[in-house]
């Protein structure tokens, strides 16, 4: 799927920015979100070169929550769930687009 179509999918603002950040080695909220879904994104052709494997422990989802907790305190939980839901929406929409 080309980048123009990817940009139209829900959650693209997180996933595409996260892919760029992860590829550049930046440890951002978006990069942690993408790394937490790396297996699913890789199955869609956003493979290991574009979505690098996590570089360390703990898992990326834990790092995402920690980063959000540091930034938002008590608001971290709802933002964490919202980010992961947007990434899942992106993945689901991309999977449907590829199969149609």
C-alpha cells in the first residue's frame, strides 16, 4: 500500500510518525506505540527495516506507559489506551484495505 493511502487511515498520525521516529532511533511516544505493535505492522508489509524490533527490555508497551505516566501522571492510563486503540484502528483499516 502506498504512503498516500496509509496517510488516510485512522491512526496514521501516530503510526507513520512512530515509524519515522523508530527508524531514526528516537524514543518517542509514537515510536513506543509502533514498537508495541511491530509484529502486526510487520505482517502488513511495514517490515523489520521500517518497524525496528525493540532494542531493549522492558517491552515497548511498558515503555510507552512509563513515558505517558511521566508526562501525564494520573491521565496516563486513558491516553495509553487511546493511543493503542488508534494503532489497532490503523492496523485493522490497513488489513482491510489490502484485502479489498
